[in-house]
């Protein structure tokens, strides 16, 4: 039987884990460099690493799913998300679960994954938060200390991402989030996971930004441009209407100093068949730079 576990290894020669620097986002920093300044593990001691503890991730009665999650480390606490819409705060030295939260897991299939979480340090109004999206199309904001939903964010801690504008009338189609949302100042920015094999029409792949305190929508970037928007002329006739895809299913990055967010956009649907959409089809299969605040 295949078992999904989260494994932590340590070196017998190393100091306690609490001395490590933080890893507050999927890519470590807004630019997604994934560079660690830590020097404890190197070529002279890597052979001495041994398992310290492991955490069982498999959920009984649900098809096996491999976890692709990158944990966060903030202020001495490890935060981990994994399939089935589950999130936990963990004591890194022992693997003890400090709190655990399970979202409204209506979707329990072999598709998708929760690849990581997002951490927001909060402000004078709001305590630090852990944010994540689900395959059901919901965005959660949890108190980082307690794991309880933030009552001021959306509807008791949940924002419904499956709005009419996004779903394009295809209310029964799959729409959700499989990678971490992105934090920029007081905004949480979301991409989308849409199914590629359902035909060219379906939920939009638009990128949206939400207020981190209230969960209210701040801006929307139409990845398939509407009439009057830049790039709309690259779509012939009505091919743009209700077009699905052109989504960020993976991870965002940003130049925080310049206020620019970068979108790695995938193909529009169907991704292997485009006879019904002649033209360059902006902004599909592109890297797009946006003003992160607008």
C-alpha cells in the first residue's frame, strides 16, 4: 500500500531547529528565488542526516494522492497544507500538531494538490493569517496562532471564488486553486485551476486581488481581454467569449520594490487544439507583468 508522509530529517551534529531562519512563502521571497542562506547542512555532514519524525498525510477512505506541498516556517512554527483541503501548524522539533483545520472538502478526487500556503504578518487591525485556496473554489484566511477562520474575511473566513463572472455560466465545471495565493502588501492575489479537457468554453482563468482584511475584490485582470482592453484585437470574432484557460495554476512572483507582479499564464482551452481560436490569443502562454496594486 502506498503511503503519503511528510518526513523531516536532521543532522545529529546540528543545533536545534528553532535557530533556523524563516521560510515565509513558497519561493522564500517575493521574487521566488528559493535561496536559503542556511549553512548548517553541507557536503561534510549531509551523510549524517537521519529521520527525526514523520507525519501521516493519507486520509482513510479517499483515493491516494501524492503531496506536493512546500511547508512554511515562520516564527518557530511550521505550517503545512496537503490534499483534502487540510492545513496544520506543527512544532518543528517534534512534529506535534499545534492546530489542524479542514476546509469544506466537497472535492475528493485524485486531481489537484495544495502545493503551498501563504502567510500574511497582519497589521494593526488583523492578526497574522495563513491563507490557502481549495479545489472547491474557496479562499480561506485562518488565524496563524489558533487556526480559526478570520470572521472579518469574506463570509466567516471564506471567500467564494466561483463568482458568476468567472464561471461563465458553467456552474458544474471544475474551478479551484491548487497552488499558493500570493501576498503583496494588503492584497492576496489568486490564480485558478481549470480542467483542460472539457472543451474551449468554461470558467475564466482571470487573476484577481482581494483585500486581506475584508476579503473584498480589489481588481481583476482578464487573461482573455474583453472589448476595449489591450490585446482584445488578437482574438478574431467572438472566439474570446466564455473562453477558458489562460490561467495561473502555478506560482506568482513579484518585484516588490517596483510593485510589479509576474503572471506565468498557461494555454487557453483546448490546449492541444486551437482551430476555433485563430490569432495570437493574448494573454495565453505568456509571462505578463502587472501593477500589483491595480
